[in-house]
């Protein structure tokens, strides 16, 4: 039997000579000449052209062979069940014991009062007994693991730099004892990231730093104010730029309806002043979960609307520093869906999502008594398996969605469908433009 077109192909008719074809399972995005597309993929020109804003020049697209399409995943052998392939890879990723990931909150205190904070902060610091239990938990899991990933979170973690350095040394040693790789990052508001704290991060092998900036100074000060009203923007920017000389720093701008324009003013400011020579810039959406809807109704964009605005902003800035749009890619579920990943707060309570930290109703256990797969507390998380849901199983975007946010599913009782349902073709065209793949 002849190979058949993949169920996960997504095609954009660009012009009379070419289609843009993306496969959600393989992640391959390619320009395909119309003749090959008709012959092998069964695509027919309809005249429903998707004309991009930026001119694309086609040039000479070579005819593709069956072997080319098989290698790209655009064609599959009839014996292959692509859903089973993706399901196997998804389970393999979620149940892989070789990678252990732990988000650690050394304190629930914070020196900021951000308007969209989801935590119920109680001011607790992690005690030495909890730190000992964290080390024990890691040591037990490293008996089978080959990689340990640590993220420092809070509260504001750099309110306790000495604690971070001491506990990091123990975790690094635990990984070293079994020959496991060690990777660490930190999410910090940046206010406390002075020269002393930067030295702490370097000695603690913390290489990746994410610092939120929500717009130019006047906007950031309103959205992420210091608890006592002290101006913060200039100090955070100075600290972040200094840190970028030795660490991988990302300035993350969290966007909702109140600061969308300011977010891109911030990018322009960073780019024009050379601050992105080493640092990166990442725009993200204020997640519209149920808690945020209660605290700030109508402030967050839904995912589709946010995407369309984000695509337009990217398109205006193609070719500028650190502005490469993310191309859709195969996704094997959130890290926190893995049985070997948890977040632990200052009390030692365990969570299966960083957005749940500090909200005790979502705790699934304690670091001294981690839950087993048969724990009632984990039962809701096991039900987030997308292969249990007919709507997800049958969706041709499942490999790039993975069933959506597990935390959102637990809160709502149904999945939040991927934004790509309405914006995939626009993303594909944008990514092709940005990489200068296409000419049409």
C-alpha cells in the first residue's frame, strides 16, 4: 500500500506555485511546490490564498519526492497509527525517570506587590528541616535520574541569597555523587540582584535568570510596585544588564489589556539602547485562570486575541534584536505533569503547577511524604491525560497542544483548547517570513 498524507498536516495556500506545509507531529515546516503537493499530499489549489503582509519570494522550489515527504512526516506508511506514536512519546516524556525537576521557594515573602500575583503569601521562610527533606527527596530520585533541573521561585527568592547558596551546594553535590547533570535557573523580580547576589548565583551554578519588566518605567512602577513605594525600574534594569554579562538573562514582559502597547515600547527601549546585546526579551500573556478572573475581571486577553496581537507586533519588528517568533513545535505536556517534577513552597508543601504555589487548596502532599501515583491528591492530575478525551484524541493539533494546561483543566473540569486553533496559519506564515524561507 502507498504512503498516505499525515492526519497532522496543516497547509497554507500561498500562491499559484506553492503551499506552506507544517506537520504537528514532526514539527517540520516547509515550502512545497504546488505540483508535488497535488501529486503526493492531495492538496488542491482553491484560490483561497493567504497573502502575508511581508512579500515572500518563491525562487525555485525543487520538486519533492515521496522519500522527502516521508522524512518530513508529511506522508506516513499505512501501518503507522500516528496517534499511537504521539501517545507513546507523550507517556515516555511524562514517566521518564532520568530527569528530575524541582521548583524551590526558599521564602514566601516578597518585596513587590504585583497586580496580577496569584499567590496567597504568608511570609514564611523555608526551615532547615524542610531543606533537609528537599535534599533527601532529590537524593532518592537521583538513584535513577541522570539530570537534575532546579528552578528557584518565591515569593522573592533573592530575599534569602545565603539559603540559596547553601542548599544549592548540597544539591550540586547530590548530583555529582551519581554523575547527574545539574541545571539551575531563577525567577526573580531583579530588585535584589546586586553584585553580592550575582556572585551567589554564579557560585550556585544558577545560569538562567528571568526578570519581569512590564513596560517602561512609569508602567512597570504601577504594575509591579515595591511594597513601600520605593522606585524599582531603574535598579532592576541596571541589575539585569549587569547580570547578562555573565548569565543568561531574559527580560519577561507579562501582558494584559492594560499594558499591551507599553510592552512593545519596553522592547523598543531595550533594543534601541543596546540592552538586548546579551539579554533576551520574552512577551507572555497574563494567564486568564479563574483566580485572575475573580481578582481582575476582563483584564486578561483570551489566548486567540492575544496571539493575533502578538503576531502583528512581531511582524512589525522582524529583523530586530532578539525578536524571533516561536514556531509551533511538538509538545509532550507540561513539565509539572511528570511524576518526577514538583514545586515545593517554604512550608514543604508540594504542588504540581507553579501557578498553584502558595494556594494550599492545590497542595498534593508534603516533601517529607511525597504522594504516590495512588494518592487521592494526585487523582485529578492523572485525569488530565489528553488521550482520555475524545475531543483531544481526534484533534489534528494534539501534538502541538498536548491537551492544554493541566491546571486549567483541573480548575474548569474541561480543557482549554490551544490558541493555535485560530492562529496556526498566521504563525506559520510569520515564522517563514522571519526565517526568510519563502519567496512568493
